[in-house]
C-alpha cells in the first residue's frame, strides 16, 4: 500500500474524471476537492488485501480506478462472491 499526495492524485485523475464517477457524480467540484483534500489516497498492488472479514471498520474506501474482488471464507477455502469496479 502506497500513499500518494493530493497533487499526484490530480495528475492521474482530473476533476472531470472524478465527476464522472458514480460516487462523486452528484457533488459539486468544491465538495469533491474537500473529500480528496481530507482523505488518504492509496495505491494498492494487485492481489493486496485491503480488509479482512471480521476486521473492525474505522474507514471506508472509494474505488477510483481498477477493481476489487470480494471473497468469503478462510484463506484456503475462500469463495469469490463479487467483483466491484
């Protein structure tokens, strides 16, 4: 997991791209900037686990690019239940 700065985020994704996402689509530009300014921006590697079943939730994720696979069960007997993104 690698954190990126706000400037790096906007080099990758301009405001038009963000406004086109379903999460941000109904929000105005200043509110989207507020969310991005006050959030951690993370780049995840393929296959990296971002949370596990039973883990206490302290935050939430907004998927900007790519996809996330959701699995249920233990590491050796897991079942893919959905793909988001």
